[in-house]
C-alpha cells in the first residue's frame, strides 16, 4: 500500500525535492498510523484482560468452593463440567477458564 502511494505522489509532481518531502511525510504518517493501531490494540487487549480479571475475582469464592468439592481436575472447564456449573452462573465468559488455567500455570499452581 505504501509503495503505491509513493508512486502516486511521485507521478503527481516533477519537482523531485517536493516529491521526496511528500514521500517522507507520507511515510511518517503511515508509521504513525500503524503505531496508533498497535496502541489501540494493546489498550483493547488490556481492557479485555482487566474485565476478565474482575469477573474471575467476583467468581473466586465459588470457584474455590468447587475446587474443594471436586479436587484433582486438570482444567477449569473440567472442574466446571464435573460440578455441573455453567460459566454464566459464575458470571464468567468464554475464554475466562483458559485465562484462569494460564494464570495458574504461570504461578506454578497445580490443582
């Protein structure tokens, strides 16, 4: 995409200095736009993770009770399935069980 824009700018002017300045300005704009997209993506991911953390924190007391009642389950999904408990009943969403498992593994917590 950038190359096509550069070629378009080059074809619009015969003044090579002006053309080069436009190319540089366009490249800087393109880089800034890409950087802003990455920042937006990182902020969105952080927001999703924060929201998940809040849901998991709210469900933690019931989750810990289920772990005591159904020990030895290797995954959160297995624990919930064996307990007959849905994600929704705990206020959790799809992906939250995998986050719980990931965070527990990162902390070296074994069920």
